């Protein structure tokens, strides 16, 4: 799909259809204490570090497997940001925040 407004962050279209951006995510969140669910609509660039951190925390795997998974995710981000379309300074900032969130 060709997104007409892909990574047009200054004028974010806030949708992920052909007129929007692939970074716009819509996902369900559950409040653990109340069990209530809500639909969250957010830029994936902001949601991804928190989302991945929660996935790792919720994992029932041994610590070594979690660390291995985290390292694979970090390697993937290194590759992703190395070939990104954003300016290097912006990629570096986003990468730093993501890695910081993953390492907790």
C-alpha cells in the first residue's frame, strides 16, 4: 500500500489507510485491575517502546530468553533506524528512547 502521508509527522493524518501513515496504530489495551478494555489510537513511534517493554514484562519465559529476545529487538531496531527515511538526528533520538525503554 502506498501511504500518501507516510511519516508526515508535522501534519499527522492520524489514520492508517491510503491517505494516512503506516505508523498510526490502533490497538486494544486492558486495565489489569478493572478488566476494562479501551481502544488506543497512537503514533507507533511513541507507542512502540512502551508496547515492546510490556510484551517483554508479560513474557513467561526464563530471564535468559527474555534477554535474548530483547537483544534481537535491539538488533532489529539498529537495522531499521540505519535504513530509515527520517533525518539521522531524529532517528538517533527515537532509537535512544526505544533502547532505553527496552533496557528498563
